[in-house]
């Protein structure tokens, strides 16, 4: 994986230095209010997964301006398979996720966890976004609240984050 694949030399150096200087922060932790075996669970992937009937993530915008990443998201319905999707991420090898969606959005594994009683139920919708967001502000201020609102409307108790 080359996170800097489409960056020019100078931008690559700046991005690497910026990343190295970013302070390490502890994760925000919110304890569950009930056991996982009683929770409705959704998946959130940063692999840029989009269904074939949805618009692709904007890779050309990123190629034109490597300081920009598409802050939008896609809703991936329960039951979606590899035949239904494409991955639009310039910084990962998308072939793996397109061959086995569970690599980047483990819907079938979550279904198995439900059948085994490890989770209460699988949410009707899962979510994907582009993990490359040099300026995360639009994503955090606009996209994340939209995803949260949709999860609340579907009574999701827990979200599992799946990094690409």
C-alpha cells in the first residue's frame, strides 16, 4: 500500500512530515449500554466502497489536487456482495476487496456473528467513505452527522470501524 502514490515529490515529503508530527491521541471511548449480544451493529469502512448503482467516489478530484479527498459517503445495504460494488480508493489495492468484500466491509462475517449470538442484529445499512482526507473538516462537520442520523433512525447501537 502506498498512501502517497499520486502525490508529487514535494507534496509527498510534506504529507509524511505532517503525519509524523501529528500528536498521538487516545481513542474516544463510549461504553456500550447493553451487551454486544443485544446490540444492532453497523459497519463503517474507509475503503471507498460504492455500489454499482451509486456514483463513484471522486478519484479525479484527488488526482488533480492531492490535498483534497472526497468527503462523501455511500450507504451499503445489508446483503450487498462483491458483484454489487466497486472500490474507489487510490491508496489501497482495491482488487482484494473487490474479490472478497469481507476484506474491507465484513458483512458476511457480521451475519455469522449474529447467527452465533455474538451480536443482537445486523443493521439494514452499512457505510463507506474515502479514508484519504487530508482536510477532514468537511467530513467531520457534514458527513459524519449525516451517517450518525441515519444510524439513529435505524436504531443502531454500535458501529464497527473497518480501516482500509
